[in-house]
C-alpha cells in the first residue's frame, strides 16, 4: 500500500521583506547627527547604565549616609578606609559604620576643602586638609589638630616626591622633605622646602594641584603646567597648554595613570606624556557648555563621573568606552573607599552609590533611540513588527512611545506595562499608526529597575520615490 503524499505549498517570498533587525548591544549616549549614528546608540539617556553591557539597565541607586548643614565642602579618605567630610555648618566629621563623629568645629562655612594622606615624620599616616581660610589641619587616627608650620592660606593640598604641596594664589609651596610641619627650610640641600610663582599669560591663580601622576600637575582656569624633577635643585615647571585649563580642584579625577579633568571646552584626558585630549568625550560634546566652577568629578575604579549644573552627571564606562547620563542630587565632591563611591551634595547630604532605589524611591529613567530608517533615508518602508525584550523588577513601570520626527518631543504613547512580579519577557510595540512612516523613533521610559536586552524591528522595503 502506497502512502498518500501531499505536495507542500511553496509560498513566494514577499518582495522587499526584510529579516528582523535585532539590536542586542547598547553603546550608550551619542549626540552626533541622529541619522548618521549606529543603531546601538541612543540620542537621549537618563538614569541608565552600561554596567550590564551589552544590556542597558537602570543606574545604581543611592543611600543617605548623613545630612549636616546645607552643603558638603569637601571629602577625604584616611588610609583608604575612613570617610571624612566637612560641612558648611563649620564641622569636620568622620563616618565609621553608620555613626558620625564630630572632630572639629568653628571652621569656615563657605571655603572648599581638599585632602591628602601623608606620613613623613608624623609617626603614622595622617589625613591632611586645607581650605585657604582656616589653618591647615591633620587627622592622626583619633583627633583633628592644626598642622603647625604650614601656610594658613594654602589651598589644594597634594602629595608629590615625599613632600606636601599647596597653592597660595599663583605661588606653589612645598614642605621640606618628609617634614610636613616645616615649609620654610631653605638651607641649600635636597631636604629643602620649595616655593615658586607659576606665571600665567592670563594672569590667573592656581586652582588645582594633583600629585597622582609621575609629575606634579598644576591647573589654572585657562592653562595646565607641569613640575618636573625630584629635588629643589632640579625642580622646574613648564607650560603644557595655554588653551585649556581646569574648572576647579574637584573637577579632576585620576585613574590608571591618567588624569581626567573638566573645562568649559570639554572633558579632557591627560597622562603627562602628551597634550590633553578630549577625543574620548566628543560623543557627548553638547554637554560641555554645562561645565562650571561648581562641577565635580570622581571615580569608583570602573566608572568616571563628571557632574555639571543641576545634578546632571555624565558617566563614562572605561571598560567599553560608553557614555550615559544620570540625574543625581547635585554633587559637590566625590570620595571612594575601594569600589564604594560616596558623594557630597549641594544640600548637605553624603550619599553612597549602590542598590536599586534612591533612598527608598524608585528611579525614573528614559532612553530614546535614534530615528530608524532604511539604508537610504528616502527609501519608503512598511513597518510590520517591533518588540523589546526586558527584565523588570516588582512594581516597575515601562511606557513606550513612538515618533515620526527626527528629534523633539512629538510623541504618541502606544503601550504601558507594569510588572506585578519579577519578569523577563518580550513586549510587542504596536506600530499601526506608524506603519508607513519613513522614520520612527522609540522612547522607553518608566520607574524602577529594568534591564533592556533587545530592540527588534521588521520592515518591508517599498519603492524608492
């Protein structure tokens, strides 16, 4: 008996039909021309992170460690394990565990502080701090006292070549070798103190010192200088650039042999071996104008954070070279203990980065794609399907909107999803109204934790006209 055989139907491919186009790698923020950037970039990002790269997820939250006065004037870390902060109520406080201890009071209520660790002949590592108004102070592990012999109006304390260094106006000062309480020894030997006026063609004062590289870096608002040499007889300075400078002493962070600093013309990278370069930050160049004398920079070893006006923080992921944009309570300074990052704010709070909530509140986030088109922008197309694949935490909300404009805020809300439990699923994006549009942008926004794994679209090409 012969089996009955049926011919299978051979359907003809639909002309112009394209395979689904998935995006599974998200490379952060890009402010270049939206039509010209790659699909993996976003034109707007708010409170999203590339920590889970190639996925995109809600940024870490923060917890409040303490609030005193109405502004944090500076933070330092003693021996890499104790957080210290000065507030505009005139107090210097130490945080151990969850408890704050007041170590000094009656300090200036407006002058910004800088800190460094130094041992020398003090018997143990001390945390040295100064603000240019109060006498220089030191913390020895138990109490804060005046650092005798130091210039009372010194600013921007740092360590270089076994000496303490500070700035007094446009003059660079150093202590004697391993003698942080002796700044006036000029006996003509290699143990001497050092003092030199750093001239600027702009007539500016020093506003930054960093001994974190193999040379002492000296910043001014419009120029960068280097101090070379290992002892007073061969110390000499030179101008690195007279075109870019430093926004302020807090707007600098040093990691892995490179100094990154903020200036109104860009965010620069400098390694003391070449001219400062802003190539790594050009993707977010439209935000340069927000850099001010109140800007701050910091790092937890993985990310670089650059805070501008209004709490806007530009975050650079060094592993993959991506940028994102966070909105945080306005940071004034940063400090790291291991990979724990703390920041002081313009409202007197000390916050610790971490967790999924902002002080018990869900985090509001947003991501806007580039305008998706065919290979040629003029090529007509029919949108068939679109979806995203996401993970969401309990109570998280996802709103999806579409636009047929290259940019701007003309949006149509097409879908809302609220997670009643922890989920990981595909969510279809309705495209009916936009089926024949040449250009479609997607806006994803919501509250709570979300991890975006995929954005996929499927279109049919129509005749070019």
